[in-house]
């Protein structure tokens, strides 16, 4: 019953846990005029039981921090999550996480609390990031009536914008990949990401793709966070 009314009305601010209370004021603190090189980013990824956020759930979450285009390898996040629905054979084949692997995994809200604390005021980066955001925001909406306030950008969207708007980018990489999945892009742009379909490895690949794209932004007039979000929002 509580979750139902939280979805309809939202919980009063005082009832939100500390890690969400601080987060809900983020937009007031965000400086959209900040240069890209001075902006804090977090590249992240989720592994899932499936792609239907209404029925499926997160089973792992990985992230890495960046300052501008500089990856901070000492500032990382990776956690296994107790699935809130049945594991599917097809998804197990993809991410290779079994019931045994997840026996000691943590509850989703515990992991999300630590994740929200980890990301702080950073701008989120993801590949097809709307999928990950849907899965992160669903339990926050159900339990507390709120969503993440962090702006997010999509490396797939940014890639396509650069190709359409910067001939130097296409010329430098001798064309572009027509395949938009993360691993085709990683191969095209010489990114070494390690094991595929692992939340942390995929987050690291995403961070490296962002590194490949950032040097071409100033030549397109994209120098501030506001300008970047305008061309790279999901």
C-alpha cells in the first residue's frame, strides 16, 4: 500500500533517505556553463534479466568515474544484485551470471543507495542509456516516488551527431560503423573492454568511447556541458 501511494503522490521530502534527499536538489547545484574538461562524469551499465523494465530486473551494476575525458581507474563501482524476478536461460547465456553467482547478492535498493552516493552530482554516460535509466528509476519511483536527477548523455547519440556534423571525425576514423551496439563501436574505435556483457567492463568500454569522441567536440563548437547535453541526450 505504501509503495502504491508513493507512486501516486510521492513521499514527503523528509521521508526520503539521506542519499536521495541530497540528490533531489542536484539541478540547483548543476553548472551547465562548466567546460567539458572540468565536468565530472560517471559511465555506467546494468546487466538485466531482460529488456522489459516492467517485468525484468537488474542483476549487476557497474560504473567508472571520469573528470572530463580522463578516466579515474581508482574510482569504480561494481555490485551484484539479487534478482527480483526469475532468471531467464537466454539472459544467463548472455551475462553468464547464474543463480549460484547471485545467491549472496545484495537487495536492489541497498545497491542503488550506494550507487546514488557513488555518482554524486556527476553527469551520467551510457550506451542506449535510456534502458539503464528505466531500470534504475523504476524501483526509486515505486518506493520513493522520485527519479535520478543527474543529467545523462548517450554515447550512441553523440557518435551519430559527430558523424553527421564533423567531417574530421569521419575522416579520422575512415568512416563509421553502421552497427550501433556497444561492441561493434568498441571494435571500430579500437577500444579494449575485456569481457563483454559484464556491467563493469561495459561501463569501461562506454567511458573509453566517450574519450574517443570528446577531442572532436571543440571543433564543432561544443565546449560546455549545456552544449554537450544538447547534442548527446538520449
